[in-house]
C-alpha cells in the first residue's frame, strides 16, 4: 500500500480534481484495510498467548462450531459438521465467545442436555430412575461425571425433567446425542410413561 501512495503523484492526470478525489478514496480504503489486517494480526498474537485452542480442537466461536483446521496470525479456519470451511478473522474470534469443546471433553466430557415433558401424575422418583438408567446404558456416555436428572418445573404440557449426560469424544457428540435420545425414548415407552415433548435442554443449550 505504501508503494501505491508514493506512485500516485507520478500518474497521468494526477493534478486534476477528479483524480485527487479518487486518490483520496483509494488511500482511505487502503488505510481501513491495513487497520483491519493489523487488528487481526494483533488478535492472532493474543490468541497464541491465550492458548485458547490449537489445530485439531473442536471449538464453538460465536454461533459457529467445528474443528480448527488452520490457526494463523490473521484468521482461524473451522471445518463444521457439515464439512463446510468457515474462515473467521482473528479480530472477530477475540471479540466473540470461545468454547473449547475438546478441552472440556478432556476434563469432564461434552454435555448433552435433553428436556422431557411428561404427565403430571408421573412419579418423580420413577422418572429419575428411568432417565438415569437410559443414560448409563447409552453408548458413548461417560460414567464419570455421572449423568444428572433435574426437576425443571411444570408447564401446560406437564412436568419437565432435564437430563444431562456427557459424551466421551467431542467429535462423536452429535451421534452420541442421537443415540441418547433414542435410548431415552425406548426406556420411557418400555416403562409405560407417556411423553408430551422431548427436545434439547435449554439449560445446556446442546442439541442431542
């Protein structure tokens, strides 16, 4: 960009008002672009010292979740579960919320939340027993930490229960979540418990 600025006075027609206006506009664009690049580079250096993630980690940056396939000074490149590659400027990465799912998994697993609504006449102890048994038996679910069942309250559909279990591997979390949901449905049907709604738990924010 410096070479362009130096060369401007020597270009044909450099003295005209129209050319000067265009030159000012171009210089402004170069300045903005340079500032953006510098901001992303500084953010990249900060991310290196933060050690927030490394290549190969599965992370959630803002609303984007995927595997880190490239981490440079300027950008971070993620590969999503749909095999899309998303390029995020490091200045945006640093300003957003970073969740390192791989680091969490190494410590305690990836949380998977399911909310179940059942008839109000269903005994609480029975629901806890059925949900915990289904989670423990589901493939890919960690035994430590142990799955948790919470009474989430009541609404017009009945009594709400939140089940939280932890997948062993962040890369397998979507498949494990699907298997967990299937195990919960099968267990509730076998127990004769009628379900009015089953979906992700708002508390966990994780789609099973």
